[in-house]
C-alpha cells in the first residue's frame, strides 16, 4: 500500500487488522484517523446532497470565486477541480510557498532529480530551512542519508556529508556534520556570501567568513549534491536568488534541488497552477481578499491565516477531517481520504507518478459512508 501522509508517498505500507506496519508516526496517524465531520450549511447539520446543492448555488452566483488547496487530493480530483474552475472563471491557488520552486523545476530553470537518484548518487546533501526528521521521518532512512545506494555503498559513515542550514538548530541538524544558523531576515546575505566564497572571494558579511569559505569548499567538491528546500528557504528567499545560487553551484559541481513539502499531491496541482499562469488554464481573477467565494479542498485556511473567518466571502470546505475553517464555513462537505478510503493517482515530491490503491474500505459504504472529493467535484460541475 502507499501512504499519503506526506509527499514521500512510501509504497511499502502494510495494514492488517487495524495495525499499520512500516509507516512513520505521521503516516500511521493519517491512515488510522477516523475523525469525520458532518455535512453542514450555516453550521447546521444537513444531508450531504443538500450541502452539495448549496455549495453549487454559492459557486454559480459568485463573481470572483477562488479555489484553495487540492494538495491533499488525488490527481483525478484536481483535474475535475481545474475543469470546474474553468467553467465558472475561478482561480486556483495551492496555497504553498513551494509553488514557485515547483514551477521553476517544471520549466527547467533549476536542476532537479528523483529520490532514488539521491539514494544512489548524492554525496553532499543540504537540508535548507527543512527538518525532515519531524516532517518526513522516512526521508533520511529511505533516500537522503542512511541508505546504501548504487554509488554510495558506505552510506552516511563515509559516502555522504549532510549539512543543515536553518534559523534554528533543528532535530535534523543533530545528525549533520556541519550546521549553519541563518539570522532571520538575512537569508539572501548568506546566499550572496556563499556565492562569493564559491569564487574564492572572502565575503564581507555578518556571518563567519571562514565557515562560509569552508562550506563553499565542501560544495565545490561534491560529485552529486542535493538541496532539500524546506519552507524556511523558499518562504524566505526570492525565487531569483535560489536560481542564481543553483546556477553558481553548477559552475563548479553537479547540484540538484528538491522541494520538501508535506501535502502528498502538491506537485501535481502546483504543475496545474503553472499551466494556469502560462495561459493554458483560466487566469486567477482575484486575490484571496478580493474573492467573494472561497472553495477550500483539503486545505485548512484558518490554520494558516487566523483572520480567515473574517474574510468577506462565502467559504465552502471539502475535507475528510475536522478543521478550524469548517468551524466558520458556510458549507461543509465531508469526503473520503485519498489513498486511504479512495484509490487514485498522485505525483511524488520528485515528480514520479504513483498509483494509490485504497488502504481501507471503512467509510465508503454503510451509515458512515463518505463519498469521494472526485464525486463531489463532478456533481458540482453538473450543477453549476
């Protein structure tokens, strides 16, 4: 089975008699989560058909609709969501700081690789603004540090150098050979200093010049280097600075970059959003605060934007679990969880397409049945 607990999409999961094997703590909690929300309209419990009809009416009447999320939906649901957006003139925002980096990867502005390539070839690995020991627990053992790869038979003991760059000393930093702490707000200064050091120039900076020069020396010697870019990097550094750094690194060695995000199918919807901005789909008609109707699909807007409930727009939530946003939404529609109750496909963080068989049958039939978000999208398409 495949776990949709994060974007690693681990494919060796075994679920028997309510016991989950091989999954990390995040995946286990995700697979066993049976919290359900009730269909609601104006915070009153209703029949799910009534909730879908009410949602369709809000979308049909909206002048500036906006779709948010979809990173935790199967690819088939995302495709239906794009069709619905095109039909009513809605914009789609995956609501992730990683979207721009994914766009740069898709359009070959930066070099990337697959996770198996990291395992087989990488000798220098940077965790930049990322703490995978807490966000992607199996990344280190499966690909990024501990495993013996095709060209890295001695693993972390001899063949790999791990480096952490972050504003704090994370758990991941505890296993790294080198740790560089970034001063908040001075990320670009560190990158500029590193780029000077790569050209054997002593940077004039608030950072320790000797340590920056030593880091540059390590990176230049890399046979196959990989940067795992967390939200601490892509959310703090302009995309052009990341592109400049990658270009500079590849003047001296072979470096790739992989975005490290949690939503299991963000790569897919972010690619669709890139299509949107390149003219292949309906352009985004409104910003979040200009929209008059927000459709949140597998995305808890209120958790990332606490003032979301004060936004002057109708809010529709489609989600398998209780969220803060559901507590202030005009319409709440529960759905089956992709990859757990619902089969489909997804795109792993490195761009690899993965099949998602259904892990359990719970929630698909009987009194506690939950219909798929794909079915909900198709019904909305028919209704608007």
